[in-house]
């Protein structure tokens, strides 16, 4: 989800590898071990949770998480929780990384020390204040100065124990005063509108006390306004601190007026310092990306240059190939290139061109496509994008069964447990391998067309290059479909969206053994048993040394690499697209109220959207995809609940609350995509609910009244290949900009090759340059396009900096930006009375 900003679209995303924790403090009991899990939070909103690792003080998680971030945030936080025997969760420690600090750790494995979790430091949100200093003449004729403090509103306060009933406490702090006042409590909202004014005496008449209270100029800095937000709790432990701000009165300036938004801050004693590693540490790899995407016309020169790559002669002189040459990792280049070429329907000719060039450079047919080249990485990425639902159809049911049944399959005599039988384990493993093998080799008709077209190209290139080797037409395809697609998906099903989490160690071992066997079956190697270093695996594989297995593999490979098999395939088996628990509001005519909100298991396939009392039970309600007329967010004011959306049907709307903002966006996206081709899709909708006889948004009384707001759904999109071409071009520009020095070095290499025919200089030997003159021409065009975009980004940053107003709703004053605010004021930073 993009945020519009000065004509740009701004995308935020984060990719996280949660590695492991170490040195967690032991449980204070005889057992001492802990059952720990880790959560990922945007501020305090949980968006991901790992599995529980039992009985360990150094839990290994090994889980990956990626999400598009749909809102602004201040901290990316990670919490380690311990679950006790009563299934109660207690926090052990946290890692909180400020948004502005994320680039420090970009792509690096980093050990972060865990910090204590304190209610005083768990803050989020912002508050809008207006301060006005004025002279007041008392009844006795004495002039004094009063500060009028107006607390207008707050936004994004944390929800504590499922509720938020906030109020503000306001006081003027000074060397000898602390006057406190409170607003009214606002119930059931984390975006309260207070709009209350409080008055404080800044200077007091001489007769007020025996002591002089007049504030002289040098004492102004000693006065400050303190505003704390609290959650009015019914618990005996008292109200919970939500955050606060401290505003020095010098912010008033000479005008005596100050109107600004502030980020709420923790209490000054909220973050208690602890010794290093006292609570343990957590290993993370964080990649945070913020894409600033200009309107499409800005990318035309670079985009057209890239899209010509498939037809460049030679392909090594193309812009896309050059990107692969200058990037540190081929994967960096492959991801945006594949998405861009898929978006414009040019992926097959591009991969065919670079694959053919790689085949022609290969001397031994046994090493074909075995390296981490641009070709192999692009095909990997294409299979991941286009083949995800293919994996759902083929592997998910049996993978789910393996993860649920926990049948022992260990066949290494050294690792065998005392209670296990080797022959029984072999039979269990043989049964799983046979089932998975049969599912794969009978799934050719379901293989996505784009993958089949690529495999046909690989097959033809390999067969033409190595005409003597009769098997190369098979191994060229099997090296991808088995070695880089099915085998990795079996080994790590969580990385291919087949399972929510990394499997437990026992199941992971079973999947490893299955993956090894399937990989060898698909490789069509001459001596199968020799492929295994372990004698127990070689002995186990003897069971599959039959011709029927090789024939089945060849038939499957023939089918998925044949040209023009069909124009359009229809898969009869429903594809499960997404499932999970959410809360829904009853669709009947009962009176509205919290009692009508119930937790249900939701399931979406390409045929229907259903909900169930719990997972595995019969559907309580089924909505055919063709009956989904629109899927839109529901405004919070409807039910005072966050993360709600509506699935609009011909008769009524189904109101649903997701668990967090990321999950809500994911559900809206996938439901919108799967229903976008419906003929009766709506063009307008009601962003609020129909309550108490009228729509809350437009106040119309008829429940059948047409919508008052345009729908946000775009043009029909392919569920699997929904790509933003401009965003991918922006990412490619960013890569070229990052590796500009290598582009310059490659230009030097072209010049060196053109004038010098001797041995290649070592510093240029890493580049593939088949035609120096054509490559140099392309490099010149790339550098020109990148420099133009760089100038536009620089100008945008300057304009944004010039227009940034600290203290506005978009740029609240934080702990580091108060000085920026003071500098930004055109008047003096102090006032005198």
C-alpha cells in the first residue's frame, strides 16, 4: 500500500530473518528451561509471531518474515515471550529499533541485546497541543501572565489489555511548582478528541505569597509544560501510562503562541539500564526498504532500455544483463528484473536469451545451470512468483499431513531413538516419498504456462548445444523444477507459504530426508546410490532403483516442457489462497452490539470465501467469489474497532476485524484480486456501517442507498503476478545508483578490450563483455538515465525539506526534532516578560 506524498507514491517494506536468541535468563524454578517465542511489532502492534521453541535458553527460530508496511511507524520492535505451564505469556525482553536507525543494520546479521519491557517505556502515538501566553489584569489591578494550554486530540495511542480509555494530565513544571489538571476520560478510542483548555499562572502578583514569583528572562528555560496520557483502568493496579511530552516554554517564542503536534515519549525513568547480555540477546537480519516512486513518465528512458534487453545482440550488452554484472549478488538484480518483465509480458524471451547465452558458454553438459548465475536466479524468482499456487495444489496437503502426524522417519541408525524401529521408520519414509513423487509427476497439467514456456526454451537450447547427450534435454529442466523448486519447498515449506512456521526439529529431519530423495529421483543421474555420501541413504534409495521412476520423471518433464500444449488451463481443484482466524460481525438482523462479534476461522479459495467455527469444521457461511462486489476498509468510527474491513455482497456487507494492520491489508488485497473480474463489481461503497437507521458516512436512511465513496479496487489483476512496474523500475534505478562505481569500471573494461587484445586485466576479468562497443553504448545510456533520475530525487528531497514543517501533523516534534523546530521559527527562540 502506497502513501501519496507530493505527487510521489511512497512504499515501505521490511524483510526480517529472525535467527536465534541466546543466554535467556533461566526460569526461577527447578526446571529452569523456558518455552520462548518471538513477535515482530510495528510500534506496539504485533504483526508476526514465531513458533514456540520449547525447553531452551538459546532458542533457534530460523524464520523469515516479509510485509508491506501500510502505515507510518516509529519503532520496529521484537519481543521475546515465555509461555509457562498455565499457558500464560510473560515478556522477557525486547529489541526496539527506531525507524531512522534501520539503515544502520540493513542486510547485516546483528546481535541485539534484549532490553527490559516496562509499561513506562511502551509508548506510541502523538498529541496536538496549543499554548498561548497572555497578560491578565487582576481585580486588584496587578498584571500577571497566564498560560492557556489547549489539549486538542491524540492519534494512535496504544491499546492496553484490549481497551483504551484515555485522559490527559497537564501540569506546569518549574523550580517551585507543579500544578496538575486533568481532561475528561474518553471511552473506547485510541484517537481521542479532548479539546479542553487549562490555565496556569506563569507570573503571579507580588501579594500572592511572601516570595517573589515574577519570572525573569534568564529563568524562562526552567519552566516547562508536561502533558501525560493515561489509560483509565478498572484494575486495582491503577491507571496505565501511555506516554507524555515535555514542552519548554521557550517554544512560545516572541509571539507567545505555540501550536504543534508532538510524538509521545516514554517517562524519563522508563528505560532502566541493564548490563550487557543480562537478559540475553537476539540475532536479526533486517532489510527495510522505502521506495519513492515518481509518476510513470519519469521512468520511460530506463524502462524502455531494460525492456529491450531480450532483443539485444548480444544479450550480454543489454541493460538487464549489465545490472546482473554490477550487483554484488545476482539475487539483488533478479528480483526486480523478473517482476518488471513479468509485468510487461516479456519474461519468456528475456530468460530464453540469457539462458541460451549461458548454455553456449557451458562446456560440460553435467554442469548446465548449476551455478548461481543471473539465469538461474531469474528462473528461481519466476518459479516463486508464478508457481506459488501450483505448490499449494501439489504439495500443501501432504506437507500438512507430515507436519501434523509426526510419524518417525529417521533412518540413520546413529540417530535412531531407543523406542523406534528402523524398518518401521523406513516404511514411513518410503510411504511419504512415494506419495509426494506421485503427486509431483502427475501434476504436469497444473504447471503454470509461463514456467512451461521457459522450460521449453531451456530444453531446446540444451539439446541444440549438446546434441550427443540424449539426457541433457531432461536435466536442463529437472535442475530447476526438482532441484530449485520442489526440493526446497519440501525442505523449507514456510519459505514457500506452505506452512506458517519453520517445522519442529523432528519434522524438519523428515522433510530433509524426503527432499534429498525427491531431488535425486528428479536428477536422472546415471548412478543414483553414488549421489549419497551417507550409506543409509544409499541403502534406502535402492527401493527406488526401478525404471518406472525414471520413466515417470521423463514423462513429467516432457509434458511441462512441450510447446503449445494448451492456450488456457483450468484447474478444477480449488486453490487455497489464504486462511486464518478473524472476528466477524453477525450478518443477521439482530440488534448491533459486541455480543454479535465472534471469532471465526476464515478460508479463501479461488472458488469461495467461507468462515467456520474452527479450523476443519464445516462452513457456517459460504460466499461464492462471483458474489463479492467489493472489498473495502471500514472506518473505525463504525464500531470503535481498528483493522476492520467489509466484504460487500448483493444483499448485505460482512464486517470483519483482522488481527493487525498488515493482516487486514493482506486480506483486502487477496480478496480484491480474486474478485476483480466479477461483472457486477461496485464502483461506489459506504466507508462506514449502517447503524441506527442510517449510514454513518452520508447519513442516508435507506439501507439500499448507493455508495457515497468511489471504490479503491483497480483494474483486473492476475492473483499471482500483481506487480507495480514503476516501483520495480525505481528499485532497478536504486541498484544502478548504488553500484555506479562498477558501471564506470565496466566502461573502462570496454575501452580496455576495444584497444588491447592481450590477456585480460585482472580487475576487469569479473565482467562478461562479448561486444565491447555495444556494451559501452548501453552503459552510456544507463548512466544518463540514472543521473537524470538522481537529479529528480535530489530536487524532491530539497523541496520536501523546504516544505517540511516541524510540529505539523505529518511531522510531529520528537525527542530529536525540537531543536529543528526552534531553528525553523523565524522569530527569536526566547521571550521576555
